[in-house]
C-alpha cells in the first residue's frame, strides 16, 4: 500500500508542467535554470540539442586524441633516432678509440722489447 501511495505521489509530481509555474521566486542555480529550460523544450528539440552537443564534444575529443597520437608518434620516432644516433656512432667512436689505444700499447710493448 505504501508503494502505491509513493508511486501516485511521484506521478503527481512528474505531472507538474514547469512551463506554467512561476519560478522567479525560487532561488535556482544556473544549472537548475538550464535543466528547467531544457526540460520544457519539446522532445524533438531536446534530442536534436543532445545530438548536436554530443557531436561537438566528440569532435573536440577526437581532435585532442589525434594531437596526442601525433605527439606520441613524433616522440617514438625521436627516441628511436636518438638511440640510433647515440649507439651506432658512439659504438664506432669507442671502437676506434679502443683500436687506437690497443695499437699504442702494442707499439709501446714492441719498442720496450727491442
């Protein structure tokens, strides 16, 4: 019995048409006023507005994600190039330096033996 009374109370509250109620005396926030305005729009307009806002938000998010992905790709390419530039020439420089030191040691040892 209690749920029936609650259901009828909810039905009565939801049946109130806010377009016919003077809301100027109420202290409503900007969000509440927007919600009331949105709720008084015809269903087709609400659907169209929701789709338009959803499409705009999706486009903005898409553009942000594209920029992030481009940034990640550029960062990966930069990291690979930095790795290659530091390891290959670095290895060559150290290898040449080792060969030079080895040659100096060999020359020094040969001159000491004579």
